[in-house]
């Protein structure tokens, strides 16, 4: 069978993206399947929008599974753009966990995750800690900068749970510099 022309594929994806917002869960699930088979990084934003709007546990689970397996070129940039979108704030923890679940290389972006860990919710802080722990390579310069920021933020943190995670983040950063033991 001959490959479909790019314009036809684009139209099919646009239809699938529109179907993600349907009130019919079967239509949404069919769209998720099509996106999983044919989609690219352009699908990330529509999938996240659908995740914020659809209350079906099955739909949410399928979208999350698809995101956690994303390997599309440009997925990293689409996810970083999504992190900044206030309309997607309700699924920010899912966006963050997509980075480490999908194994996306976030080298050079430590400051983004540290800023979210410091300013975000405890759940967002947890996901950032996980991303930072699972990224194999961080530059020494960015680790030193992050370490200073976390050291300054810990005393001011009022949420004891988040403060504990920030302390774990501090240990992870220190370990990356050869200063202490890694957090367990």
C-alpha cells in the first residue's frame, strides 16, 4: 500500500485532534488510537487539552499512557511550551512526569525544573525532583546555580512536605557535585 500524502495525514490528524474534544468517549478513544499510530509532536497540546477537559478515567488513562511513551521528534519543545501555558496548569504534573516516563533528554534545562520545584505545588516539586534525579547529565555550572537557589528557598518553605522534597533535591544536587550522599 502506498504511503498517504503528507496533506492527507495532516487532515486526518486535524480530525483526530478535533475528535479529542468530543463528548462521546468512544470517539475520543478512537482519536487517541489514531494519534498513537500516526501522530507526532503536534499531538501533545491537543492531548493535554483533552486531558484537562475529559473526566472519563479511561480516556485520561489512555492519554497519559500515550504521553508517557512519546518518542516524537520535537516532543521536548512541545512539552516545555505546555509547561508555560496557564490553560494546562491542571495537568502540569502529568506534563512534568512525561519527561521522565518517556525518557526525554532535558539536558540544559535544569533551571526550568528548579524554578517549578521552588514556585509550584508539592506535587509539581515531586515530579521535578524525579526528572532531575533521572536525567543522567547536568552541567556543573547549572547544578551549582540550582544548588544556591534551593539552599536559599528551603528556609522560607512553609509546607513541610514540600520542604522535605526540597531537602531531597538539595542532596541530589550536592551528590552531582560530589559533595554528599544521594537521596534514597
